[in-house]
C-alpha cells in the first residue's frame, strides 16, 4: 500500500519530534516513521547511570520545558525518555512505531520512502535517524584474537557484570570517561585514550557547550576564524561521577595500545595488560543506509548540506547528525533550531512548487 503526505520524517527521537513540532505549527501534512516500538529514541537504550550534561531547563525541545527531576540537578536517561514520550503525546505528533525505512528513492516530483510496512510518497523527507544505530569500533590488529568480552558503548548497561574483573575502557570522550567512572569502584580498570584526557573546567556544562558551538557556527558563516568551538575547551564534561572518580585518582588515562592479544592488549614497547573485557567507547557514525538509493554520500560518509538541506537533493533535509547539520544538533538543547529552519525551508519549497 502506498500513502501520500507532504513530509515524511524518518526517526522518532529528539530531532524527529522537534521537526514534527515545527511542521505541525506550519500546518503541513506529515508523518514520523520510527523503527522503535516505544518512545524515547536512543535514550531508552543508554547505560543505567547516564545523566545529561545540563539541568532540565537547558535540555528541552521547542515548546515545552523539560520538568525538573526530583533529587537530580542533571536528569538521567529514564527522565529524558519520559519527557520525550510526554512531548510526543502533548503535541499529538503522528508517530508510526515499529516502522523501519528501508530506502528513499526519487520518484518524479516525489520522494518515495519504502518501509517494512508499506510505502510513502512525499514532497520532502527529513532524515533524523541519528547515530546510535551505527556504533564504530576501530580496526585494531588482533581484535579477532581476543578471547574475552568485547562490547561497545551502545551495549554497555551497568558495572554489575564486571565486578572484580579486569576491564579496559577505550575512549577519551564523554562516554569513555563516564563508563570508566562507572566501573572505577568495582572493576580492575584500565582506561585508555588516543590522546591525553582533557577535562573541561568543572563549571562547564551543556549550556556553555551549546553557546560555544553556536558561536563557532556564527563565526564560520561570517567568514571569521574558526574558534574550534567546544573542542577548544576540552573533551570531557566533568559531571559529578566523573569528577568524583577523577579526584579520587581513579581516572588515570593510559596511552592507546598497539594491538590486542588473546588475553589482553599490548603497547609498542612490549608492555602488556591482561583483560577479561574491553569496552569500546569509540563513537558512532551517521545511520544513513536508508538514503543510499539517492547516491549522496560524500567525505567521511557525510551528505554535503547547506544548513540542513542536502546540496544535491533539495527535497531532503538532515537533522541531528552533528555540527554539520546544525550547531550541537545531536543534543536536546541543539535539536530545536535546525528543526525549525528545516521546517520553514520545506514550507517555502512546497509553496513555490505549488505556485
């Protein structure tokens, strides 16, 4: 069965919901297709101790402030899931759950979205699938030889399964630091980073990070010198559990090892460390396989964009994949502005097309 609408939004996480809010305000016909069977996007799959970097008021989608979580300055992932579910219900966003987009194709004046539950034809498509579904693990020599447990950030849940075990956490970003801190009190921990761990000042949280990301985008748009945005400040937000483990001397980063062995890892000088488990906190890549039929992929797997609009397919907009689709667009606080810009540009495009 084929159905028609003005806009198909692919992905029902924070960016997809923000897009829905703005499309609704503009009076456009649209649907949100979400492969997940429950609301909350990737947040429902996060590890148990994950907390936001910002207070609730600074972690909100357009139109509705996130309520404060009792007893918490920085809300946890469960609170975010509840907020997103309430947001979806409050604005009566037309989310079709358990529907996976398999491919977006050009179809004359339409874009045809093939799913595992039928087909949609739309005048415009917003892709908001994020990155959580494409975990990245580097190609390290000997990885296939390691006989212990290997898992990625996306699969880690809690320290309970690692109590008393030798665990190597790989990654010097926020996920690596938070998971290392989560394990520091109960596991025999080795934390490994590609470069020296850089903690942001303790008074820096998501509010300041968003301001820096926005200032960087403004400077680039105006042709001024690149300020490096958040990267100029450091890599790791010192949220309370990270700060506590760091100050207790439990977060001492070792340099990146050279290879894996059957029983652990080895550095270039021959030093070895035994391990029962390795947790790869090595980031994610954009989940864009559904857009492959359009043939738009460029450098590093990114689709070239102007703002949120794909350069070589003006009917396609991308939201929430990182700074290349809007300053801090992969964060709650940063999702709203690019969603608003995309919705407005789509409305203008549809108006011109029908004139």
